[in-house]
């Protein structure tokens, strides 16, 4: 790869967008060229986000295809439904695209329409889009024009379940994913239920009847299992800023499986999956700000239930960091470029 | 019941102890007579806990059986292993006892020894002790001399699962309890792992391999199910002060069961169990400081998995409030006496 | 006083409103008759606030003068500007009024207009309205038709400075009030800056150039000092739900003043001001949910600077609790009625 | 400068120590050679701090002078009193030393003894030690053998007051520093008062009668003012992990001073002091994890009081980051090396 990558970020006022700016600002091979926001157009990025003072000199622009078409790569950190409107023109112009929203995550346009409440604007691209979980699709990502960056819960749940399903050692019909997320996962929009005075010092489940990440997770697990899976997925809102803790339950069908070895070998060589020693309890803070998924696998009492704990930073390995990882793959860079920092602890 | 109940509290410097003082200080039928602490003997209670200034005038005393024997009722808010040493003498003196620790919760002395790492000091009392979950044992509690106040997780998990197991509508072999607790559940001892700078803004599971509340829960659920149960119990530390959110998973075996009606009828008339409307997501803050368990039952996608959300304040319905509820029953008072306050929200 | 007080609450969906409902629901002499909200009219109060399930059976109504006119007392827990529109008609109908907003706090209509950005709707009532700080105006409150309930910061700052200014022992020209507030003080409206993901784990000052509570505080301190005061007031947003910690600085002009004795005697007999022992550091959690202001006075190094720490729960002694205290005075009840509960700690 | 710097860290199990490891692990010119801890000797660093898995491969060693003497530079991240015992031997061996504790911060051995409760072990070194605030002593730091890294509060307070005092535009006799610190400032020792269940959702002042950082701040401010200063310093514990917000009050004596310009010119070219635009309110989260002090200066109502808000991350610019900055100066590196990362926000 010769030369610096010219990058645009569409919708960089939400948490995934500003996290992308944080990572890209120090990426050795990237030049941030265009940062857009309808609401903040004209303001300096560093005025809206003082944490970027001295690191990002740009002003927000209104999102215009012509400006973006001059980039090598455009990230969409927009609400669902924006990328599918703008991406086709950019792809036609030879720009590669990574969508951090959900527009290209489901392969079935009808299912997409059912969960997202509208028709898909470019269903023809769903087959081409590569689901950007490098631990599953690394080679296809390298050559992709269009990458669908996975959701935060789907990243943690898939990485946690994959070794079991690929090895066929659990009953795929009876999977439970109990997930706890920090509040930044709900976005930076003004809403009463995520005010500090509402969400601090409290926990609750939400969307038990059905969450948009359920079909995304199910699609990935079914591919790993080679057939349908039965998945119960319950997300919870936890009183913290960042972090997802996925606690996964499955029923062992195989005897004499060495779970620790299964996970260690599945993720050997993966730069951003850390299989912890047997008996570990990963904390979400151990990945705060870092592009890593830490996993521990347990078998309580030596019984037939497997318990997997997988933690990520929802804004990094669950969003912006994984997007940068995908960019690195797409442009032939070291997969670790710009992502090689330890977590912020405490 | 005529006359005020003379009450002693042993070990009132931990969180369950001071919560007991908060509740007893305003209880209309109680006189706090003796409050003990080895470490703080001689100091005014309100000096150690300024929130009680103007409400509790006593000084901590060293725990002495003679002083305590003058009470009608003694609460033990002590570490495990203290009540079993002191309770026999008090019972002999005609004092009734409620132990908020674990000394009398398991009926099997061998199992107790296995989980608590020592021999039980008075195994003969295990058969007499009444497990103080009023929703199960109300009548036996009324006449009990010795009540084993349930643990915090066991209260939430049992109240959440009981209707399903009593009705026999789920497979008892495959129960999952994923529980999230505020940090006060870990006690008021000086420990690094529960410092604010360690536990805030983070989540983790702990004791996945086995937690002392597991045999306690299993004992209660087996009684409800009329036979052995298979239970996976994973506790998590959540970055909040109070509250337990139990998320329970079971597999329906019955068809055409109306889960909402099942829960509503099971807990009809219960003063401290609140079955919420269908589709609800109870928040732990909705019970902060209040002696209530709020429960919602879900059946995602109309499938064969039941998801129950049960929330309590670990220090109230999970400890001190339930102890006062038991006291009210034991002394023929209105079960709501001293407990009839709404939660503190926000 | 014979008979129960019929009470209406206008605007009971914000934090001061729902806190008022919590307190009034258990007040022994009150019947909650009408609870209004434009936005939630028709919904059950306990549906919006599940913490009140079992305590408040009412539904929100649209605010109508006729319905409210049947009350003995109406509380306004509304945004600034509402009470001044509705109060005159209610007063004419013989209803007494307590406004928890700012409409009647300033005596000077021109200053009110300057700080609140519009003309006052009934400036003639400003002279009649009694500023409801019982520690200053107890006797006038008893007979008031219209009480202006003090702001949260003004309550803490005035109670903290009063003894010094009344005694004339500090330089009134050089007062500093550095105040830290929990986020509930910013209200329950949807705003980005008070989202958990924005406000948690962080601190900032705000409105350093000028805050609406500044003229209110200055008015009260000037009355105490018997002349103008020079006040610098800097509010800060602290990452907590409830609580104000006011740290006050003044320059001693008197010699040989016993500050501890000064405070103790000034507040002797006050039911809701707690002067702590010399050397104390009051914590906001020691007043969480309780109608009390705890104060400690220091003189570092025996020098000429006085440091006063005053803590309140901004929603209780800083709003709803003080309003109930005022109601008790207005209706000849025990000043402590409905307010006699210890703080929730931890 | 040729070659990598061989670095040792003594006492790397506290928060400043582990933060130093986080920064040094990615520093382009450093090789971490020896990391010591009496308590954890033999354990892998990354086992104690999983956030460092993959970044630090070392095991803790017992602190031995011989091992440390092979380093070019040794950091002491130890409790007060350790560095003064070990530093002389290292200095004799030609090792340069940065002490992050307080052993070399005060120039007067008698004052040190008064505040730290014991005699100083090597008072002769106090005159040689350079107080490591680069914005004041950059040139002397470059050649120092022994650097006393400033305390967290002293860094924020001095950087905030310096322009005013150096310019002589305020009354030095009447300075107030009201400071709010995250709980990590209290260290990683097991203590009840900093448990999450004690310190969360609450605020308090502490050490109002006198704090060890007071003489340190006073010493620095006196040097800037060219004479004695009168300083009132009140630290507060805020319910957050990291961050200090210093709110500073002074009385203007000069007329027609352009405060914004004064600060901008004083800190022009400083790589790690960010003077924000007029009217700003810096948040501590805007410096989370970053080696920067952001400052805003206000003059409320155009009056004679100056209010300065200065924020730092207590573990970075207030400790480990500043230590790395000092190291960079001492070894002729780019002052920004290893420190050029934006804050983690949200």
C-alpha cells in the first residue's frame, strides 16, 4: 500500500462517530479529509468535542456526495437508513464504504424490512456487502467494496458462541445470551430514559420481546452452526458509560471436550480476541477504549452447561475500532495499525 | 400483640445492619434496645452513620448474651458463623432470633459445612429454623423461634421462579439465573475489588464456578418443584450501590399456559410482591429503599422460553426489610408495619 | 386543624413533582386529590413512575382551574412561568399556593424580568408572596396565602451563610459559594448534556458568568446582612443523582468568635438543620431522601477564612421536602409531619 | 539521544504505577526493564492488571537496588517515604530518578517532617531535586538527576493560578482553591471510605483543616508571586474514577487586564496546557486518559473576582503522564513522545 488513505466520516456527532475520529486522528496511514454532520455543519469538530482539541482541525460539513467521492474510504456513523441512500453513488464513484449502522448487516431484504420498518433502498447490495467480523470473514473483507460493520451486541455474542457452534459441541436449539451494555450504546440523542438521573444506580432489561440485533446474531450463529439456531437474547442497560458484558449459556452435547483448548485454538493468532486463562472473570473495564474482546469459558460444577463471558468496549471492538480494523484489512495495512493501545484502567 | 417489641441488633455496622436500624428506628411497634459491634463498641451509632443523627441515640455495645437476653427479638446482621454460636443461648432464654446471615438457611448440615468451610455449631437447630420467605412459609414464620432470613439473590431468584415450578409448566432440569447485583451486596469490609475506582463504570461476572447462594436457591426451588432441579446461577457485580436484577430463563413444557395470569394469581394478596403488567421491564431503582419484589414475565416471540425479570433492593427485600417483615409476622403485627414507604426515585 | 388537607399538584412529571408525590402519598394529613400534567394526561401516575405503584392511584389530568379550585392547597412543580399565570385565579378562589418554581422568589419585578427573560405576569403578588425558608420566615409562612419555595442552591447557600451574616462576623463584600449539584437538579427534560454517557464520571462548572439562583441568594443574604453583599456563586454538575454540596468561603472580620457555638445556637431547635460536630465533613448521601440540611463550619489553620460545608438533597430540603414543611406550617400541622424519615444510606 | 531508555518502575501496583505502565508500554523510546512490587513479586503484571495483557510481559520483582541500578531511569510510584530511602543509592550508581510520591516536593526539610510525620531520610537532596512542573522548570528538568513529580492537586492549582500571580494582577493574600477529585486519587489501598457503596452518588469535602498538598501548592505559588501567599485549599471527593476539577478564586487588583490574553500568552507553545476560549467550562472527561490541563478563565459580571477552572486527569497530567513528560525532557526526547493521544470521551 502506498500513500495515505483519504477518509471521510459521515455523521460524526454520535458516539461511534466521535470514537472513530479519536482513533483515526492518530492512525499512521490515514488522513481525515471530510467530516460531516447536518446539525453541526460549519462548527469546528473540536468545539463540539473538546477532547479532540489539537487532534482534529476540521469543521463539520454538510454531507455531499461530491466531496465524499474524493475519499478512498467513507465511514457511515449515521442512524440506520442513511448509508443505504448514499452508499450506491459512492461505490459507483470508486469509493469503498464501511457502514457502522445496520443497513447492510442482514442478507435478507424482507427480514431487514421487518425489523427496520421500511423497505431497503438498495437490496441488490445486500449480497455483495461483507459482514465485517474479521474473525470470520477476514479474507472477504480484504477485497470488499462495502463492509457492514457488526453491531455491538452481535460482536460480543458471536465471538463468544462461535467456537462452540463451529465445533458442534452444544445444542444449537437452546442458546441464551444475557447481555449488559453501557449507556453509550443507546446513542447520543436527547432521551429521558438515558439521562444520568434515570439510568444511574439502576439496571433494567429492555426489548425482551425482540431487539434488532437478534436477527443479526441469529444469522451469524446459524452460519457457524450450519443450520438454524434457537436463540434467546435479552439486553440490559447497565449504569456505566462503555462496555458490553455478554454472558452466554449453552448445553453441552459432546463429552470430553476441552473447552479452554477449544477457545484457545479457535482464536490463536487473532490480534483482537483474548482468551483468558481458565477460571477468569473478564471485566468490561479491562477493554475500555481498546479494540479487544476478552473471553472466558466456564463449565460450572463440571455439568452440562457452558457459561461464556465475553466483554468488549461497545464503541471500539463493538463499533469504531472494528471499523478501523476492517479498514486496515481493506487497504492492506497491518491489522493492528492505529489500534494498538492498552485499555484505560482504572 | 400488646406492647412494644424490645429489639437487639447484633453486628450493626455492616450494610444490612445499618439498613435494619433505618427501618427499625421508625417502626411504630419497636424499641431499639441494644445495638452491638465489637469494633465500634462505645461509639455513638449516629457518629458512625450520620444519616441516623436524630433517629438513633444508642451507642454500640460489645455483644453480651445477658444484655441481649432482655430483648424479645434479636437480629443477627453478622458475618456467617456468628449467629450459630450465640443463638442457642438466646433461644434458651426465650428470645426469638432472626439471622440475616447464612447460618440457618440450609437444612443439611453436611452441605452447610461444604459451602461454608467449617462444621455447623448447632446442627440440631437446622431442622427447627424456618426459612423466612413469607411468600412460601408465612404461617410457619408466625410461630417460629428462629428464622433464617433468605439471602439477597435467593429472594429474587426464588420469587421469580416459584410460580413456574409450583405449576409444573417448565423443565426443572434447565433453569438459568443470570443475576446482577449492586456493590453493597459485597458488604462494608475494606476490599480492593469493590473500591469505587475498581468497580465503577464496569461489569463482571464472579464465582461462576460456584457461589454459596446456589445451594440455598436450589433447596428452595426443589421444594417448589417437588424434586431436584438443575440450576445454573451466575452472579454479576454491577456498578451501582443497591439493587438486584435477576433475569431468569426456563423452558416451557406446558402449552396454553397464561403466564401473566399464573404470576398474578400466585402473588395475589402478597403485600410485597408486585407483578407488573405484561411487557414491563422493571428497573432496580423502582424498588430502591423499598421492601418489594417487582416481577415481569415474558415469552419472547411466543416461543418456548420464559424470561422472568425480578428486581429487589438487596438490602431491603433481600435482607433488612424482609427481616422486619418476618418480625412483623412473628409478633402478630400488620405485615406492612414499618415497611410501607415508596422507593426513592430518582 | 381539623380534617385532611385536599391537595393538588400541578406538573407532577418532573423530579420535584414526583418527589412531592412520594412525600405526600404517606403524609398522614393529606389527601392527594388532583395531579396534573399536560403531556401525560389520562395516564396513571404509577404507570409513569412504577416506584409509586400501590401508593398513588390517580391518573394525570389536564391542568384546569376549576378542578384545582376544589383543593385547599395547590403545589406548582412546573417550569418557571406557569404558576404566575395560574396562581391568581386559585388565590381568588381561596386556594393557598406553594410554587416550587421561581415565579415568586424575587421581590423586584424588574430583576425577575431581567433574569427570566419575560415580564412578570402578576407583579403585584411579589410583595405578598412569602419566601418559604422556614428558618428565616417561619411565622410569616404560617399565614401566607402564597409561598415561593426556595431554589435548591439558594437553600443550601443561605442556610450556610446566615449565621455569619446575621452575626456580622464576616466581610459581606467577599463571599464565595462553590456548589456541586447532582444531575437531577437539571430536571427531567430530554437534553444531551445530562445523559449518563455525557455527565457520568466527569465534573464541570457551568453558568459561571451568571445563574438565576444568584439574585435569589443575594436577596436573601442581603436581608440577613442588613445591606448589600458581594457574592461569587459557581455551580458545578457532579456525577450523582441527588445532592448539593455547598462549600462556602468568607473572611472573618471579628476576633474571638466561636463559630461552632454561633451555628449551634442559631439553629438550636430547628427540626431540619443539623449542625454537625466541629471537624465534620458532611456527605451528601447522609441526607439522601431526607428533609435536612447538615452543616459543618471550619476555620482552616485558625486563620481568617471561614469554610462552611452545607449539604442537602436538592429534591427534598432543596425542593419538595421544604414545600411539605411549608405546607405543614401553613396548615398548623406538626412541622415534621410526613418528613420524619432518615436518609437512605448507602 | 541514541538508544532506548532502560526504565524501572518501583511500586507498580497502585494507580499511578499501573498508569505509568500503560504509558510506558507504548512509548517509542522506552524499554520497560524492571517492575517491582513487594506484595506481588513473582506474579505476572498482566495477571494483576488484565488491561495490560499483550502489552507488558514482565513479572513483578522484589525491589532490589542492584537490579534497578542497571536502568537509566527509575520511577518511584510508591507510598511516601520509600523513594527517600532508595534514591540515594541509585543516584550514586548514576541512575536518574523521578519520584511520583511526595518525598522531594518540599524544599524545607522541617516542613516536610511536619506534614509527613517523620524525619526526612536525605534532606541534603531536597535542594538538588527539581520540582517537575515543566511549565515552570523545563530547563532545570532537562538536566536534573532527581525530579520530584508534582502532586495531582498541586498541578491543577498551580497551572491555574500561575498567570495571575506571575503578572501580579491579583491579591496574593486571598486565594481560594476549591478542588474536586475522582476517587482514584485516594489510591488503590483497601479502605472503607472509598468503597463504591460509600463514595458513589455522593460528595464530601475532606481534610478541610489541612491537607499535605497545601504546603506544596503554597511553595509553588509563593515562588510565582515572589512572596508569601494566603491560600485556602479545600479538596473534595467526587463520585468518579479519574479527574480533578480545580475551581480557583482570586481578587483582581489590576484594572484593564485582559485575562483571556494573559492566559493565552502565558501558555502559548505549551504542549500540554490548553487555554480554552472565553466562556468555556472544561469538563474533566475532556482530559480522561490524556496528559493535558485545560483551563478557562472567567470574570463573573465583570467584577473584581477571577474564577479559573482547571481540569486534569489526576493519574496523567497529575501523576504518570507528567512523569513521562519529565522523562522526555530529561532524556532529550520530544516532549510529546508517548503522550500524544486524545482523551477517551465518552
